[in-house]
């Protein structure tokens, strides 16, 4: 061993990384700064720290041990924010549940994750009761009674306020021994079979929280509006990011245009996250709901590429849209469409082409590329050759809970296989083309549904578009388009939309049908294409 290597780590020069330390710092540096705003409630960082210690110590008093799971079913409220620190502080694993799921799916997740405690907002008490009734080992139930909404229904042995009263505001959390220890459990929104449990570790949560800062202009002056569900990838790690900065969170129970406009104006919000559908709410709000933005609002968009016409319309009302891309398995965002000064010199078409991209790796991600999944070699960086987007680094999940075969498959060849298809441009920027399962193969030709959707989005009457494969006797399968229209516009005939596509696409990419109506979505704003594929098949049948 060389002399320079004969220096082992010790407590003075090495500590495991955990985002819980961000809360401790903000409590020290910004004790009187507003941390959380929710209706009439206001909590400063000193108060958040005290509430978190009470919460964590009370969980320990109720028998929660290191490595056990604590689940929560709640909207974007202070209690959900606090759970992201209290649960890992006591060594437990946080499982944030999607309240838009059915009782059976929630029961599976509670059993699969072996939840010891379930905190439930009163709005979802009935759903939780039905889920727990299906559980093999029902958890301890704790009611959350929000100041802004109370259904009046109770299912718990105690409520959140009582839980905090039982806790110690001066409690000292045990030191984290291993940063590889699980911090949270998030379930994928799979469309077939049971969802997979994605396990995050403390190190990854810490690093992606910092990546969120480095990839944007966020500072302690940030006022963040919670339009993104906190249950989704732990709010893309932004809960921990805001603590690292000592920034301010504005909570939001429901994503509605009127309340978002009001909160942005009242609290000078300057950062939001979400899917394109959230921008659509702003763009289609009636005049009486709209308010002028005091500051430019940086909107970090993910879930699916935001069409350029929507980006331009959003910019016109005060947004600056930044594309992020990632998956549940990568702690949420792991790439960004990094804007560069040279791009300012591009013409409108050039900028539009660039804005479609998902970009380059996050600062704390080791690598992201596009590879041939059969040979595990990178595709040519020509912007044309299609391959699978793959990730490697510290912000990739530990693996799938109790599912070694799926974990092994996801990590084959030393890379995480995303299942997303894309191309690599000469400048190293990635551009998604489709999910592998969403590529339409018509007469031997590959049709990217995203490309057809992008053409439809350019029509002035189109608000949302989704394109799926439909079986066809002659071509094997053909594209079917489903379109939601902007409010207050005259509905175009199907023939008009088909002609529009012919003018903007190669002939074989033009949809066989264009059908109007509201698009089914998941709780995070993704269009449920499996529902649309079923509709298309039924129409053909």
C-alpha cells in the first residue's frame, strides 16, 4: 500500500451523506425564515425542526425501528413535508402513497412494504380504511386533520397533533451509520401486474437534492409552489432541496388554476415543477382567474416532453420552462435540457428543435447515454440512430424491493435500462423518441408517437394529444390519435386534423383516425396510453 492510501477514514473526515442534515443547517442558519406556508398556517425553520423531532421521537415511542416502513397517504401539506425528515431521522423508511390509486393496490403496497404505521389525511380516510381491511398485517393508523380541509372521518388510534404532543422537541437522532441505508420506498405506476417497489438510499437522496440546486437558479430566495405531488419520487427530491437552501414551500392540496394563480401572486412564487398538463391549466384558465406573476416562474417540466407551442405560450404569461427527465428509479429528474448562451443566436426553428431535448446528465449523475440494448454499445451520436436511454451513478435506485429478477434485468450490463427510446445528438444531448412499448411499427416502419403528437400540438385548437398503436390487417398496426381541444375554440373536423398531419408528417406517419375527447391521465399527469390502446382496439373490433 502506498503511503497516501494509508489514511483510513475517521469521524473527523468522513460522515455518511443524508439529506436530514439539510434541515439541521436551515434550522441553525435561518431559524426565523418562513419554511412552509399552508393556508393560514406558517412554520419557520426552527418550528419545522422542532415538529420533526417530536414526530420522529414519537414514532420511536410507538415501536418503529430502523429499517421499518412508515407510510403516509396525504396531499401536499405540512405533515407530508415533515414526514420526509422525521421518518428517516429515526432510521425508518418513508413510503409516500398515491391517493389516486384503488384500495387493492394500496393494500398490496402496504403489505409488500410491511408498513408499521400509516398516516392518513382525513380526505382519504375511507380509501385507507378499505385498503387496510385488505392488508394481511394492518399498520398503526394515525389521522391527519388538516387545517384547510377536514372530512370529519376518523380511522386512527390517534391523530397527528396528539402524536406530536407525545414527542420530544429536544430529541437527538441517532447518527446514520451507512449512507446506503434505505431512506424511502416508492412504487412505480405500472400498468400491468403489481407495481414494483423502488428503494432509495440516503446518499442518492442527498446527491439528487444538491443536483436540483446546481441545475437551476434556485437560492434561499426561492419560493416553491407544490404543484408536483410530494408522493411522486419524494417530490423529485425537492423537499430536501428546499431544506438545503433554507427556501420556502407553499403547499397546495389541489392543482387548480385559480388557486395556483392566486398563490403565485400572493407569495411571489418563482419555482414550480410538474407535467405539461399543469401548464395547460394556466393557459386555459378563464380571464377572471388569472393574476400577473410578480416574478418569472421557473417551471421544471417532466413526465413527457412539453410541446414547443405550449412552451412558447407559457413563456408569454411569465414562465421559463426547463425540461427535466428521469424515472422513479433515478430519484426523479436525472437529466436537464441545459440552456447555453450560444443558443440565443439560433432562429426560432433552431431553438424549437433544441427545446424538444431532454438534455445532459444531472451534476451528480455519473453517466447517461443511448445504447443498443442487445450489444450494450453506444449508438452513433448522429441524432438519428435509435437506442435505449441508460443511466449509471449514485442517483440510481438501490433496486426493486423483494424482486431480484427485475432488479437484475434493470441493471444488466452495469447500466440501468430505462425502457425509453431516444437518440444522441452530436453535442451529447439526448432526445427522447418514445417508450419502447409505445413505438408503432406500421408496415415495417417505426413511427414515434411523440413525433406525431408534436405535429398535432402545433394545430391552434389542440390542447393535448396522444398517439397509440392500433391493430391493422394490412399494416400490422397504425397510429390512432386522441386529442383534447382548447376551451373556447371551434372544434375542427377530423378531416381537418388529418390534413394538418399530412402537411407536417411523412405519409405513413399520419394517423388513421383522430378522436376528440378528454385524455385519461395518471396522478402525475402522464397520459394513460394503455387505456387509449384499449379504446382503439375496441373501435376496430
